């Protein structure tokens, strides 16, 4: 039978792009953030990135070999998962944290649900939340040779002033890949220009988040406060690289706007009213779980159905 008659698992893209080309583009787009993380934190960041990516790739390869399935590591999705997870880890985390997180992301979140296209949440974020719950002290320790003390968002939450310029550039404490807003935006622009993502989800996410903190933070339209929230933590990394995941985002156009607005509101709730200064990971995970309901509510009526009877 011709290959043209075969239907692969979702995501289905109406273009000449393949899954591997899309995932490779994401890897390339993440290189500025990864590169700056290595520059900012040193060789420890490089080791943690390599170990985490290697663990995701090997886990997928070994799992498929044991079950005698077709090897899919060539689509680069495991590399993307490992790279995203590594960029969401503090540089002070030991190497085995990356290994445990990588195995959990691929084995539990991805492969046990059928592989790429079947996972119900973003594997990298699922693993990060698992690590945050299981190894809280390790995952919230951002002290390293370059920086000590609280992250800018934690300082902001406690009422302290922060250096917004350093947050935008990335010369501050945080996870390996979230510190430099400039590096993240450069990668995001690459994805937008190549057509891999659009601004529906990240745009509605960021705008709704800004509106939320203006209304409920008690600071009103405080430019410095808003800028610090946008530049700090994983908001930009999550908005452009994880919320836009083809598998776990809504497929409908209206649904993508609803999804983005929901993520902005949830992130605002976690950051303003929650005990933690962050909240992006949990917001996107909860949003992933609500995607089926969002799609059901925003699915357009099929032609010839739903009209009034005469």
C-alpha cells in the first residue's frame, strides 16, 4: 500500500513540514536560551543539559526496543523534551535529578499513553511538576557560584525591589533557561518567522496575565512591576515554547485564544495569591487537562448541522 494511504498519529499539520523538521526547529530556537544559560551558570549547566537530553532519548529508545516498536528518536521530540526539562532545572540540581526527570517525562507522561500525539500533558512540564513535588528543596534552590539569595520573583513577592534590566538580559538567579528574556524572545521570533508557532496562544496568555495583575495585584498599571513579572520566572519560556505544544494545545482557533486567556488567569492566580512566586508550570499543566473541554466548547458546528428546523 502506498505511504500516502497511511495516517500517522496527531499532530496533523496541513503543510509540507514533518514532525522531525518542526521539532528540529524548536531545538534550534531553544539554543539561544540554552547557550546563555551555559554562559551564565558555567559548565554545570552544560552537564545538566546533556545528561537530561541523553536520559530522554535513551529512555524512548530502550522502551521502544523492549516492546519491539519502531524507533522514533529520529523525530527529535525526545530531544525537545529533554532540552525543555533541563532549561527548567536550577543549575544547582545534581545530575541524577535530570535523569529521573527525563525518565519520568518520556516513560510515564509520553510513552505509557501511546507516544507522541497521545500524551495528555506536556512531558517536560509534567516531569518538572513531579520533581517539584518529590524534591522540593532541590528544585527551589537557586544558589550557585554566580548567584545567591532569592530569585527576582521571590524578592518581588516579598516587597523588595528588583533590577529589571538584569532580568531582561539574564544576569540573575533562576533556572538554566528562564533567566534571559532576550534569548527566549530571539528563539520565539525564529519559530514565528518559520511558521512553527503563531501569536494566538502566547499573545493571549501574556495579555490576559498583564490584565489580571493590573486588576488584582493591588499595584494597578505599575510599569516596573509588570515588566518584572514578564521578565522573571518561566513566563516567556512557557508562553512561547510549552503552551504552544501542538499535542497538548487546542486545535480550534477560538479554543487557542480561550486556552491562552485561561493560562494567563491561572498564572496570575498562582503568582499573586499563591504561596509560590512562580506558577507557569502548574498553570500550563492544568490548562492541558482542560483542553478537551475547551475544544468541545469551541468546536465549530459541522455544515448542515445545528440549524433551526423549518
